[in-house]
C-alpha cells in the first residue's frame, strides 16, 4: 500500500519533469512493501495519464471492459494533494507574467508542503467530491483520520480503491497525473503506468473544442491572448513527461494513432503490461464506470474504436493556426513522436536537444 519510510525526514529533489521523493540513504530501496501487494497476486494498481484529450478515456474504457478490472471516475487525487500543478502544466505560459510568477511561487510553497508531508488545502474538498462520484462515501472516515498528512491521505486513497476492487485490478485515470508519476511511484507500491501520446495539433484542437462547449474547460484553458501559449505549453510539457518514461520499468507509452489503427495489438500490449490475460471484450470499450453523465465531452469514446477526426482547421483561426505551428516548430513532428515511442528507451536526451520545453 503506502511505502514504508526509513528513519529521517524526507528530502525533496526536483528535476525538470516531475517531483521525486528521496531519502538520506541515497534513495528509496527497490522494494518497500506494505505486505498487501505480496498477499494478493491479483492486485494491480494501474494509473493512466496523458495530456487531456489524448485518448486517456479510450485506454481506461478498454481496460474497463476486462472482466477482472474495476475502474473509477477521475480522482484528481495526486493533482491536488500538492498544489503546484499549474506550474508543471504551463510554466510561465500561465496567463501572463503575473499569473506565471504566482504559479511559480505556489510551486515553491508546494515543495515546502511536500517536504513536511502537509497536503494542500484543496485536497480534502477534492477527495470529498471523488468519493461522492465514485459511490465510496462510506470511506470518508479513512480520510478524516489522515487529513493532515500526504502519506496518510495516500494510504487512505489506495486502501479505499483496493477494497472497492476486492483486491483485484483497478484503474485510476486522471490525465494530469502524467505530471505526478514519480510522486505516485514513491508513495504507492507496485504502481503501473500507462501513458498515451497524441500529435500536437489534434490534441490542442480537441482541448479547444471542449473548452468552447463546456464551462469547466473554458475556465481552465480559454485565456484570451494566452489561450494558445497555454495549450501549447500543456502539450509540450505533458509529452515530455511521457516520452521521458519510454522503456522505463512499470511504464507503457502508447501512441494514439497506433491504438486506433491497430486496437487488437494495442489491447494485447496493454493486457501484457498490466499482467492480465487479453480478452476480446477490450476491443469494445466500456464507458459505464469511466464516463460520468455530465462528462459529455467524452461521449465519442463508446462503440467501436476508430480514429477521431481533426478539428484543427475549424476551431482555430488561420492566425491562431500559424501561431501554434510557430510555437511547435522545435517540437517533435508526429512521425518523430511515433519513432521515439517505438524505440522503447528513455527519450529525455533527445527531447532536451530539441528544446521541447
């Protein structure tokens, strides 16, 4: 469940991609288990992430169709347990210098909170919403007992999902958890990650399409002149996180086009990665538990797996299209993205050379 901590306070180390917990001993031992993972061979803790509108719901729905898998609505748990996500997602493209600077300042506060094992102020309200959406209100007491600790709240979160899944495989899909994989790995035993990457123009256009139609999305992404810089920054930073994990143990990075063109091969790869037997049911995604009634922007996921059409030319003006392409000039082209994923080795050095962020 939650990883045991050796004596001494945690020391926080940050790199350009995500937060990473380490200890005075030089880093956590390879195996710090709670015992639960060892006692149940069927237990799988699977986290799906990617830039929003990249296909994360599709991957979750493929797994949801498996008879041995339990899925839950998006929890945003690790997105809110520490409060520096805007800085990780957008950097200084967070809505002008003032907002960008504020995001950077919040990131500094978040680092201090993480070092002292103090959750953000938003964590309790977020978990209350998740428990209600997931029908898990009867587990509130676990979080109330651990409200003052990141580790304690994580213990409550993981044990709640373990119990709800009856000790079997469960899937938690929150796209923004792509920025939290190192934190999750440090706190959750045997976490398994599935990333999905989609080409920039289609992803950004899909975000804009959702933001034009849904208030929650518009509040997050439509910022006047800052709209395009924010969306491009989000894609670049999210893709960097995923490509940096290509070939790493516990991580499977998928390319969206591969999944929709060869769903049978993709489903087999997913099943093998999480340690489950492939079943044909995975080829007919199940959105029953993955998509809530109000999440109408996910309505195109159900039914046969097929390529979503590009909206790039319809949701952006010619001037915006030109600006997006200019800002993406140093980013990997779709073919380069696919090759980076297919090499099955970490791509961090290649990304740095291309100034991805």
